[in-house]
C-alpha cells in the first residue's frame, strides 16, 4: 500500500512532465488556412494550405503541390510539379517553412542603431 507521501511524489512527477513539454519555436497559428511553402531534408519542396500542425512541426497540408527536381541535378528544381492533395508532413524532416503570400521585412536585431 502506498503512503500519502508516495502519492504526492507521483503527482509532483506528473506535474514536472507537464512542465517539461516544450512549446514549438514557431507560432504557425497565423498561417492556418494560408498557403505555405515547405522545404524538406533531402531537397524536396512542396506548397499547400496549412490545415494543422503540432509542437513537433508535423504539418497537415491540403491542395499540396510538390515541385519536382531535375534528374541530373537533385538540388535543382524544374518547372514540373505534381499535385498531392491532402498530406501529412513529418516534422523531423521539415527544414524551412515560409508563407507564399509574401514576407514582411523586419529590423535586424543584431545591428546597433546610431
């Protein structure tokens, strides 16, 4: 039979596990229902409407288009594309995420202002 002290330790361990959960570095909520472009490890690129994501950067994209690469040079994209539809992208292979509708320029935080 567990003592009340053991029960407190177990509840504290549960609390610590919840605190250890890290939040995602990126806040992708502002890109939900918007078209984004994603680059993956290995050189693949795709774009689609962001339908969902999780803290591990697993992405759900709809109306996804993959940009095909040149057979001779695997890092060079061609004009060819193929439609994939609804896809789930594994977060461990995501290298870059950027919006398709343009980007906003921000001030460089590492340059000192005179």
